[in-house]
């Protein structure tokens, strides 16, 4: 089984990937995560006795630490999930995004290049650096524009998208300049269990649960493509195993939805779950002032990964949404720990003193 250094594996997609990698025996995993507000180690509690899983608290910008981990665990691959990932936060505080998404990725590339150059030629051919990125790097589409392809020019509009675009360019450059065997995936919006409740779907689920207002930016007609997180994780694993070095792969859900329609679908689920409540959950919908520079539409053309690697999304949006709502209903302790600050105090006690 390969040894993979996963970064950001205590966040939403990274944690889902780590759990699958261990349960499906895809790989032995070392998980390097800085444990920002968006992380939750409780998500990974079931791995605490797994001797082929190791957690390390640390920053991807720490070149020495990353170099040490690559060597120590004889890594066959590195998958970079670590990022500052929330667009609204990037508008308020872009510097954190430059530090982690751009500088951090650069440091990972540097450490990987040095490590890779010292490997035997056989191991060099097997090594992979897989960078997980977003469709937001391509900018915004009008309703009639064709979906983003891998050769769509980059046109990032938010500080988050700009920082991810910059990191993608560095990954590309390390392949072309140094021959480092890199792969990049650009994916649409993910949803599913274990997502921090600042993103649209978990925010709406938790507010609906508490009967609070359901905020939607602008007129609610912004369109996103939604992919169930497990489908994304499986696509990443496939690209890691079979993707052509130096290439990028778009990953999408073939599932364009307006934000309003997503929220209405969640409301309909709650109406069914609580049929005796004396109001329709859609009455909680509130339109709020739009996000500055809010991209109108994202859509992904994922025909390349379908044709070359035979991947396509499996989860249907309605059933995936139902499963997601059910997960949040079943995991109130997880929600409470993320929201109450208990978790942040726990991190402080366990990691800040080291
Ligand atoms: P997330 O915010 O839920 O998790 C990010 C994780 O990275 C957290 O555990 C955090 O502690 C860690 N981290 C942040 N800075 C770090 C640093 N300097 N060093 C080490 N760890 C650090 O993000 P996510 O939604 O799981 O996204 C994972 C990746 O996928 C990101 O690169 C993101 O750009 C990309 N992506 C996300 C989506 C989506 O819909 N969520 C879609 C496409 C691509």
C-alpha cells in the first residue's frame, strides 16, 4: 500500500478522503494539518487506533517539517487539501489566503522537489504531487456560456480564487521546470457530511434545524455545480493512480443549481422530516446583500476525466442532500463542538503548548 502525506486532512474534503483511504485500504496516511477553525479532529476519532494513520499538527509552510515527514514516512505521494477555503473570509482577510494557499503550496512543492530528486529513478517515476483545486479559478460564466474545460483561461475574481489560481500555476511550473510529477484537480462545490457550517449547505441545514432565517445572497439566482464529497474523493484517488503526470482534471457533479433551488430543496426535506411543524421552512428564506464580486455561474465540463479515467459522479443530488441533512441530524455533538468553541479550546490544550 502506498504511503501518502495528506495535508489539510482534518478539514471537510481532506477528512472524508482520509476516512475513505483507510477504510478502503487505498493507502497508509500521514495527515498534516494546522488545525484552523475549519478543522475538526473528532471527525477522525475512529482512526485513533489505526497504526497506519498518523496525525501531525503543523503548517504546510514549515519546509523543515514537511521535508522531515516526506522522508520519515517514505512518502509515495502528497495530496494537498490544506487551504483557507472560504470566499467571504478571503474578502475580509486576503493575507491568510496568500500565506497558506500560495506560500504554503510553494513550500510543499519545494520540499517535494528536494525529496523527489533524492529518490531512485524507479521511485521518482512513481512519486506524485496531487494538488486539489477549485473551479473558481476560471471565473464566472453567463447563463449560455459553455462549462469550464481544462483549457478555459484562468480569470479568478475573489482573493480566494486568485490564491488558488496562483498555487495552480506554481504546481504547473514545477512540472514543466523541474519535472516534478504533479497532477491538479479543479472541482466544483462539494457537499456532504463533516463540512464546517459556514458554507451554504451546512449553514442552511443548521439554521433550518433551529428555525432561524435562511440567508441567501442577492437574488438567489447564482448557479453552482454541486458534487457529493465521496464522489470527489474517489475521483482524486483515481487521478492519483491513473492520471497523466503534468495534467489537470476537472471534476464536477453535472448538477447545476441556483442557490435558491438548493435552499428550497433543503426546506422541502425539513418539511418532510417535521410534517407537524406549523410553518413551511421556505418561509424562513431571507435574501441578504450580495457578496462583492459574486460570480454568477460556475459549471464544469468533466468529459476529460470521464473519457480518460472512466469517472463520473455516482450520487444523485436529492439523495445526497437527504443523506447530508441526516448526517447533521445524527451528529449534534460534532456540530456543538465546532460551534461552541469547545473544540478550539481542546486544540489549544492539546497542541498549542507543544
Ligand atoms: P476546509 O476549509 O474544510 O479545510 C481546510 C483544512 O486545511 C483545515 O483542516 C485546516 O486546518 C487546514 N489548513 C489550513 N491552513 C493550513 C496550513 N497552513 N497548514 C496545514 N493545514 C492547514 O477546506 P475543504 O472544503 O475541505 O477544501 C479542501 C481543498 O479543496 C481546498 O484546497 C479547497 O480549495 C479545495 N476545494 C474545495 C471545494 C469545496 O466545495 N469545499 C471545492 C473545490 C475545491
